[in-house]
C-alpha cells in the first residue's frame, strides 16, 4: 500500500517487495493498478522482476488512458506529491516551534 511516487514507502525498498523479488523469493505480485507499484518506470521494474522469476499481475486494466491524458496527469501527480512533502516539512517545523514555545512559557 502507498503512493507509487514514494519509493521510500513502507515495504517497498526495505527488504520486502524489491529484495524478495531480487532474491527469487516470490512468484507473483498482484497490484490493483500499475501506478500503485510505481508511477514511472513500471515496464522497467516489471522486466527486473521477471528476470528474477516474479511476474506482476495488474488486476484492474480497464481504465486505459490515452497518452495525452497521462502526459497531463503526470506533472499534476508530481506537483501534488512534492506539495504534500513540503507541507509535511512545514508541519513538523511548526510542531517543533510550538513545543519549544510551550517549554519556554512553562519555565516562566
């Protein structure tokens, strides 16, 4: 589970899915949509998996989009992802400032 843009998501790079495929420990990976596994480079990842005996089966292939629509959606997806990252960074900084302010006022 997780965003296809986030390669650091839980279970993708950390010993789970990718490592298991590279060590020939799986026969098949099931995904609902190919962009849930990875937003970009799906075909390359599929070849790597297949080279190690793992097939990737996409369960929902009914919503095939025209290339023009994908070209429009890709930049929007990237902008949305990094906007979320930016807001997450700001949020953690905000929490740190509030924490320190509470500590200062508690001492006063």
